C-alpha cells in the first residue's frame, strides 16, 4: 500500500475526501459521510456515525415497510439512514432531525446518555408491533422458563433482539444444590462509572467491568431457604444473556479527578459472564467485535465528541470529526491520545 494509507490521523491530518487518498484506500463512501456540527447537541454526530455502522439496526429500519410518518423517531431515522446509503452528498445536516425531536421534549438532548436512553426505548415503543420469539435461550427448568417469559412479555421486539441485555438472577440452595427464585431484568446497554473509589485501581479491563457488574451483590450467606425450610448458606447467582449488539457506557467523576484508564480490546469473548459458561459449545458464539467508539476530547473550545468507526467494506478504522474524516491505523492508541472513551459499540461475530 502507498505510504499515505499508513499514516495516522494525528500525524498526517489527511482528509480522506482528497480524491487521491480515496482511490489509494479503495473506500466505499456509503459509510463515510461527514455531518455538519449541531451546536445544541454536539454529541449527535458521533452517535449517528456509530449507528450507521450498526448493520442490524440499519437494515431493519431501511427495509421496514411499516414505518410511517406517524412514527416520530423511526421515520426520521429511516431518512437519515437513506441519506447515508444514497451517497448523494459528502456532508449532510442533522438539524432537521434535532428540531423535530426536541420540539417534543428538549430534556432528551441534555446529554449523550439521556439521548441514548430515549432513543432506544422510543424505537422499541414505536416498533412494538414487530414481535420476535426468543428461540436462542434453552432453559432447563420449568420455573426458569415461566419467569423468563413473564419478564419479556412486553419486551420482545426486533429492537430488543438487537440491543437488549437480559440479566438473570437466581438463588441456589447449598444443601440440595438446586436453583430457584429466578428473576430477569432487561437493559438496553451496560453502564459503568470508572472511579478509583469503586474499582480500587488505576486501570481496568472491559472484561473486569462486566465481571464486577455480574458479581456485585453475589454473595454467600446464611438465610432461610425455601427448599429445605431451614437456615442454610444460599448462593446468589447473576448471569447475563447478551444480545447481538452490546453498548457499553462509561462515566467519570471529573470533580474527584479519579480517572481510571479503560483497557479495551477490538475483540472480546463474553462466554464466562453468561449462564452458558459451563457449555463449551456456546463459547465460540459469544465473540464480540468492536466497531464504534465515541470519545470525549476537552480543549480550549470546550467538550468535543468524536467517533471512531470501523468501515465494514474494508475493515479500516476512521476518526470522524463532524465534516472531517481521517484514516487511523490504531484505534486504541487514537482514543487515548485524544481523550477518553464514553461509549463502545460491539457486535456479535
């Protein structure tokens, strides 16, 4: 490859819309379109750049004939995805989307986390007629099946199939070695506060964050057991059932200056954090690949949100800063050279 393609963003500042650079990298511009800044919601561009690489959601929205003008968010999202796909423009604007949604309730745009929460739940609400069956979870116990079906009764849309993370809780009797009291909670993403007071360290891996959330509150203590009708040591189990796309969100306590460095990989195996960890046949099915990162960069002009996205057409990484898009050769190095990760997007291998 020509040397131009090997230069990183922070060395060359090379804009990939330079025609020679595009030809060298053989870039498909469908997935590389800049966005004009939205001052009222500076994080918006980064979010939609990562969303544009979320193929399951993008294909579902674009091919969904049931989406109509009465659906506020999904209809606007379809327009945005169509603009990304048509390749008619090198740069387009999200102000129309912002104005339409903010007119309903401006509170959703206060920060990135509130908007993400609103965005996924609103899509689920608007598209709740597209129900799906959870056939990929093979439960062994009748009470477990019953509890699971009850918990997902109103949460089994196509949006859930893409994003939903289910958290299973159970208790096991130490005498009879039987689990009972199954309970399931659902999440659209996993949140972590990276602080020294919480983790007691200066650096932590993404896998350890997941392990911490899974094991927090998992303890063995003597209490009354329903199975043996006596006080015994019961073990509290907590396990995940992961979706096709996992969104990890990180927050930092700026006032206490307790910044912890997050050590993340481009590929992770989450088999050890699920209820299927004892089944080796399922381990290969829980490989997830990083495809999008939103970082926060602080400079004299204030907070700057930047996305780093993996182009599925050529598997190259790009730093997208509003209208400007740059090739990078080390996503992890780029994240920590310019800021810190706020959101990581992973999809199943």
